[in-house]
């Protein structure tokens, strides 16, 4: 029989060598050992080369990681305003805890699914990509980890090459060892490119989505994951359809990774992709610039402002100034009476409103306060024992040398209480009390309280300072009123929470006089359609209708309002009670504050005029004054001024938007008004009138009183 081919073949008789199978096994083991040796040698050579290359690189430069946009935030770390870097890029600070977790999960699933496990390079992904490159002779899949991408962002290379990739690998391992996973991920979130001058997920979220990345929908998170892979090509503001397809691919990967359901992905695909960039937040623009000027080297600033209040009041002011014409600006200040913190500071109706000169911070501008200083005259009078709220004062024509004060409506109320005189903002009683206090003492007290007062150089304070004959800013005036709510002590203003307090509080008056004034102002007649008795407030109108003021307070907050032209021009009809007071009451409503009255301090005397001690029943008669009962003041047109230019909107619309207010002082009623020689209306006992011009141009306005005296002015209507 033919022997079986598979039967073992024995060695020849008497042979001593090993069987043939043993030689074949020995050969296989030899080749394995040789292959392992060669592989080990190759790995050792690669490791040595890697180490030599790594040691030849310069130290890791994290300078770019430290470069970021300057940000100004509110008291709760909400962004008020950001400033671009010196290179013009938006690179906002952000950390992983400030980003929606679903974005982070999608980012890892799409870009680097083994991010939490590898040391900076994904060896499996690198081997797969290398094998695919050899087999297909083109790049089929990438192997860059998030760590390698951060390395590329920190040290950008002008071109892609093997050397550049090797450098990224080295740097990725180095960054991971030096910073750790969390800090490395923060770097990616801050440096990832998003097209144009946008860098980082926070800048992209604000620019494309109009929101912080803290809370994102599935579609929004997927879009922000997709854009950095090809930031210019996928820019939503230029190629929204390309951005949509990239977003949908990320959603598909998220479904495959089990991060979201297929139904959630379908709903996310239905979300609209943004088609344009949005402007970055710019709340409290003037306050932000002021903070930056104070500490130009700081990259983060934290103010005492509450962004919700700031946004509400910016919207309110921008809305209300529209009715006064395009040249009118305004400002609002809100102070927390308990802490002295500035909770809102609106410097203009719009920082970029050129016609309103919105770039000027009107909260700091020195302007005439009109009657808004009267409460402090009364406070000093109460403090000095000169008067009590129920003390009688005289409101009748009076002269103090050459100065003869008149009430705003050019009428007189006779004998009234100090309470009523302040609530009606009567000028004559206020000047009478100021004469008893002393104008120099009054101005000195305002300055001691911390207010910056502007007066003509080397000019002694006169009685006119009580009616607005000085300059003061809205911030300082609001701070003085806050002092009334705080028992007479003006607070040390706190505008930023990232710096220590400086300066000191200032004394406005004593606690009892401060409460007297607060109680009086709480009873002031409110503007139309507003509830009275809720907040203590006072209005003011400067000479020539240049400034309208309204400042109000309760126990917790003080709010100051100013309206006017930044260039100091006259605005006929701009009266504090009619223009600024309604905004003040709406400001309290938009702040969501339920007003609380200032509590009465110990020692306050509540009485009627009859039950007051005799010296307090009437202002002392030894105050030097000369009543003008027998002296008639000369007839004079108080408004408009001779040679003035009055903007009534005639040049813009072909006809005036409002009538021209006419006011006269002195003389003997009734008054007859004439324009260009023609009478307007009938003789009137009042000292005020109005005239509606038929167009722009020059006009001569004249007045004739009952005694035949006349006065005239020439004005230019615009």
C-alpha cells in the first residue's frame, strides 16, 4: 500500500538529529524573536527621535492663551460690555462650567471621543489614520485630538506638514502634563476659531445666537461644535446652508453616541441657522469706559451695576426722549441707599446716537439744577432752627438788593407753610430761607457732603445759587438726595466691586431735618396719571429751559433723571415736572420696587402751625429784606432771550413742532404780546403766553403792560 501522505516520517534508522517538525517550529520562533527585536528597535528609535525632537523645541509659550478681550461685568457677573483685543479679535474669557454640558459632550463625541483617557494623542486614531493614508494615498480620517488642536492654536503653523504635525503631538503631550484636562479644555473653548474675528465659544454664541453659551439647545450646541473645523467656509453669516449641513452631521454623530435621541435630533435639525452676526452687549457703555480708563491694565472689571435694571432704564430713556426731538439727550442714575452702590448709570439714550451726542456721559456733566437744590435749603433751615415744616413763610414780591426772585409761573401764593412752599417749589420762600442761612454756608455744606460744585472763578456765592445758579452733576445730585434717605449722610459711592472703597461719607444734614424734607417731598403733587404719596421727589428746571431734572427716593433706592441738550441749548417747554418727573415714576415701576417711606427718627416734632413754639410759627422777622410792595420791578421779557436761537423743529418739517413759550417779569398786568408788530391774543393778566410761528426765520417779540411800559427781543426760529 501506498503510505498515507499525512503519516509522520520517521528519521532513518540509527539517526540522532531532531525531527523535521522541530526545525520548522524553531524557524518560526526565530522569525518572531527577530521581528519583535526589530519592532522594539523601531519603537526605541522612534521614542528616542521623539524625545530628541521634543527637547530641541523651545519652551512652550502660553502668551497667546493669556491674551483675551477686556470685559466689564455687572454685580452678578453678567456681561455689560466687551472690548476687542489689540488685534481686533473677540476672545472672551470662558470656562467649562460656564458652557452647556450638552455642548461639551457633543464636542468630545465629534472631535475626540477618547479625550478623557488619552495623554494628549490618541494612538489608535493615529494608527488608523496612518494606515488609511498608506492604503488610499490620501487623508481619509484625521487623528487630531483636542489637545493637538489647542497646540496648533497656541503655536499656529503657516502650512500643514509632517514636521508641523509632529510638533503638535509633542506640544499636546506637554500641554496635558502641564495644564491638565480641565485647563486644556478651557483653552480650546477660548481659542477655537469661529470665522472672521471671532474666537472662542462664548464670542461665537453671543455673535451668532445672541446669548451666553450657558444654556443651549441641541441645534445650537451642534452648530457651535461644527464651525471650528472650517470656520471661514462654514460661517453662518456668509454660508448658512453650509453651516446647517455641518450642524446636522454633528447631530448625527450625537445620536450614534447615544447623547440624544433620534427625535431630539430631528427637532434640532428643524431649528433655524442664524444668517447674520449680532452686536455684542453694550450696557452701561459710559460706565464701562470709565472703569477701563481707571484700570487700563486689568482684563476683567466688575461693577456694582445690575444689568437687568440697566437694560430696563436704557430702554425707558431711549423711548421717552423721542418725543422731545432728535437733539435731546438724557441720563439716569440709581443708587442703593443702604450700600451706596450705583445700580444703574445711563449716560445717554444711546452711545452711538450721534445727533443726540450720545458719546457724552451726561451723568457726569456739570449742569444747572434749577429748583432741585431747594430741599437742601429747607433741610439747613430746619437744622438751624429757622423753620419747621409747618412754619409760615411769605410768598410775595421781595427784593434782596438788586436781586428780585420770582416764582416759575410768575404768581404768588401769599402766606403758606414751609411744607406747602417746598411741595409747590415756590422760589420766593426758598430764597428767603437761603438769605437767613447764608449762601456761602449753603454751598460749603454741599461741598462738604462730597458734591463737586462749579461756580464762576473767585465769585462769592449769591442767593441765586438756591435756584440753580451753580453747576452740579446728576451723579452728585442723586448722591445728595440719597443722603436725605439715609438720615442726612450722603453715601460713599461704590461703582465697582473689584476694588476697595475710597473716600468717605458726607454730611448733608441731621437725621430729623432729613426726615422732615423726605416727608414733605413724599406729599409733592405727582405728575399726571401717577400715584402720589409713594416716593419722595423733587423736580427742577434751569433758566432758559436748558435742563429738566427729577430726583426721587424711598427708603431703599434713589433715582435721578436729567433731560436736555448736551450743548446747553434752550428747549422750549422742557420743564422738569412735565418732562422728567413722568420718567422718574416709570423708572421706579421698571425697577420693580415697591416704595417704602423713610422711617421717622427719634426727636422729630409733629405739630400744626398753631401748636408750634411761638418762634417757629413764622419765619423770623429779623431777616433783612426789603419788600417790593411799593417798588415796581421794570418790565422785562424773561424768555426768549434777545438774540437767541430757538429750535422748534421748523427747519426740519417745514413748520414748528411746538409753540414758543413767552415769559415776562416785572411790569403791571394785563400784558399785551406782539410779534412783528401784530398782537397775538387778548391782554392777559398772566405773565406767560405762547405763540406758534408759521415757519423758520427771525421774529421780533414785544410786550406792553398796563402802564404803557414795553420791552422787545429778536429771536431766530429754527
